[in-house]
C-alpha cells in the first residue's frame, strides 16, 4: 500500500490533446475522471473493511449463544450460525449489570453537555462583541489553557470538592458540598471543556454579520438581550457541532469518571463499569461482547446520525475556517 | 419469589428515574438561574450596562477555568516539589526536585518514559500516514462516504469500548483448541503454529496496544486532511496534470506542500492525544507486563499507591511535553488570524 498506487497514476487521454488549461466545471470533470481509478477505490474499500472487522466481530459475538461465543471465534458464526439474546438479558438485568451505569452515563452526559454550551457561548459573545481592553488576551488565555492536561487538575480538584479551596492554610472558598454526587462530575467536565468550547463558539460568533448586531444596538437592545435573541439562535450550527463533540467526549470518558465517581456504583458511568467488568468478565467472553456493544452503541448512533456537524466542529477546531 | 423479583426490578427502575430526574432538574435549575440573572441585569441601563454584561457573560467561564485548571495546575506543580504521599496529607515538606530526579533515575519510571516516547513517535506517524493515504484515495472519488465512514467510525468509540473490541482480536487460546482471537486464527492459518500470548508478551504487547490507538486516530487525520485536499482548487491539479505531474509526483510537489500546515497541525493534535493515553493501557493490562505509560503510572501514583508527589511530578513532565506542541498550534492559529 505504498503511495505510488494512489489514484493519480491514471492519466486521462483528454489532457494530452487539450493544451489550454481547463477551468471551472470542465476542470472538475477532468479531475474527477482521472481520479476515479478502480485500484484506488478497491484499496480504499479494503482499508475500510479492515477498519470495520474488529467492531463487526464484537457485534456478531454479542448475538451468539453463550457456549458458542466462549469456545469458538466469531467468524465460526458463518459456519454454525446460532442466535441468542441471553447475553444481553443477563448484562442488562443481572446484578452489577449495565442498566444503571447506562442511566448514569445519560445523567452525566446531558448536564455536562448543556451547561458548558451556555457558559462558553456567553463568554464567546463577550469576547467577540463587547470589546474591552484585554479581551484579546483573555481569549488567547482560554485557548492556551488547552495545554493543561486534565491529569494535572485531578488531585487538587478532588481536594477542593472535599475540603474547599485553601491557600496557605486559609479557606478561600468553602467546599461546594457536591462530594459523592453526580454534580462534581458535571462540574469537572464543564471546567475541562471550556478552553475548547470558548474557542469554537467565539470563532463562530465573531463571524456573525456585524450589521445585525449594530441594528439591534441602534434599536436600543442591551448586550444581554442581543445575546439571548440574536446571537444564541444564530449560533445553533456551532452549538450543534460542539454538543456532539462534548457528548462523545463525556460519554466515552473514563479518567474523570473514575476519579470523581470513584467506585461508587451509583455514580459509575458505563465506561467505568465496563472497565471493571473486563477484569471479572475476563473468563466470560460471552458476556463481554454484549456489554461491550451496549457501551459503544449510543455514541455510535449519535455519531452516525450527526456526522456532518461533528466534522464541521473538527474542522473549525484544528484547521482554519 | 416472583414478588421479590418484581420489587427488585421496580427499585432499579426507581433508582434510574431518580438519577435521570436529578440530571434534568440540574439543567432546568441552571437555565432558570441564568434567566433570572439576565432578567434582573437587563434592567440596568446607561454606563453600567456594558460592564455588567461583561461580568455576567465572562464571569462564570473565568471562574470555572480558574478553579478547575489554573489553580489546580499551580497546586500540582507545588505538590511535585514536596514529599506528599497520600491525598489530603497535612504535614508535607519541601524536597526540591527530588521527585523529578526520582522519575528520571528510577528504572521502572525510566522504562515508562521510554515507552511513552515510543507511543509518541509511532502512533501519530502511522495514524497520519494511514489517514493521508485514505484521504488521497477517496479524494474526488465517487461514493467516497462509504469507506470514509468505515475508517471514521472508531472515532466515536471509547477507549474502553475499543479495548473490549480488540480483545476479540488479541485473545489467546492454546493452539490445539479452537481459537477465539482473530489474530491467532489468522497467523495459524498462515503457518505460524505456535503464536505467543499476544497481550502479555513484551515488547510486542505495547505495539499491539498502539495499533488500537492508531485505529481510533486515523479517522480524525483522514477527515481533516481530506478537507484540506478538497480545498485545493481543481484547476491547480488539472494544470499540474497537464504539465505531466501524476501519481507520486503530483502528491509530492503539489498536494503535500499545499496541505503542509494542516498536516503539521493534525500531527501535533494526535501527538497531544497520544501523550495522554491512559484508558487503553489501563483497561487492557493495567500497565502490567511492561506496558505502562506516563498517564497510567501517574494515575496509579496519585490514587492507588499513595505517591501523590511523584504522580504530580509525572503530571508536570507530561505538561512540559505537551507545552511545545500546543504552543506551536497556538502560533499557527495566531498567524492565520493575522492573515485574515
């Protein structure tokens, strides 16, 4: 699969007799013809299939009968088909199963997605349209804070939740009293998401047409009013992008959940539960498959349904635009 | 008997309902507070209006970032210079750079650092390579969305989920028995009669865990690079082709230079993610069998083995390693803003 087998190796006949450079749709058509080489398509599909096989294996195994899944590989399904939902039933209803963790994941993800949207879009609006001295510096500080790995924040933040904020032995801020509740997971995710969220939403809000905001100002609308009735509704595309980002991030997170949820089953999201199951289910491969599939199914559905917005967010975050 | 089953089921349903209700209440409460603040502050007019709006809009974000990132980062740097062992320890002593000296002289930690560097070199290079290859292959191809979605899908899967998925690839069974792991099955069919127990055989296991990370990251690289390739005007490519550039030459002389900035940004972004890799190593072997990496050992130091100061030192090392990468990205961004 060296780069020499790429699609450009095909030379089209048209380019030799036409000497003048093509422009517009003609160029598009010529390039498209030249690039649609069958070899390239086959290699691309082959890589796609290779990338899908591991997930496909998990999917097949999750529906096989327990004894089959434990004693033979998933590809044997095509030789000796067997179908059973026992694994799913056991994983969902059994003691220490995945039902409550799935609910917890939902209960963690929804607030941890919605709260940062408001906090970050307000900040983004302030930094983009209420120019004041230092607003640029604050914006770059937000962005640059992405350097701080959340690993650096874990211990001090946990200490804050338990004891409050102490500087040199003096309590500056009392503990917020959220220790042992989902609230500390919401709060942590909100804090860790802000550098990216402010960056993404600011960039979008800054590009809204200035004439709109001017017009509202002239009509006597206050900044808060403009935010509520002009900026927020117009920012929906960027908000959608960020929400998917944050939803996937929070749902798939293990480190924050493990640190602030600890081993308390009432707070455990599905990733943390799954992680502890891999140990005890190690000898029960038949349960690992349905459990694993339940872990990934929600983000995968969200991802497939809203891929367009996700890609838009990705591009806004790491490439210009 | 069935009555207890029913009551158990209803108590589980009750717990689920309570949890979800709590989450919904929190969101509604948050929005309600916001609405009240907006309503009250909206009454202000004149000279007070703008400063008040700035405080209301910017205040929460600044407060949360200070509390959740800035102060904790400073505290962690501070902790790394003490002899703190367990969480919440009151009496600690300054020990200077002792924890850093330990990190670079302790044989186990040295190995962890070397392994993390290996991750940092191999994963981004291969993931970006594969991503670029697929992006090139499907660039301007019909029905490109099918192979693209297939490669992109793992992006949505958690590291924990990925570890479970790949356990069906790397699972080991004695060669005389029917195989349950795909990798063993394939190599046995290819004639390797006695494959090793993949995940507990160093140094092989580290590379196999890297494959999982590459599997996840390649889709991200593909999408961003694909967009950059698409942004090259058709006219440019067509005229280059007419000048006789095709295949690898077109790629090297036209396409790569035109997407170079994007290529570097993708590379640094994957590097940052790779440096912090925790979940894969944690879920598969918990860092045993010589697979430990910086982020995993740091977690264990802080929360399992009560070596908070040593863990903090590792966190600072991680921070210092990420710093130049992010600064590069920030500089890149600044330059783009100035051009605009």
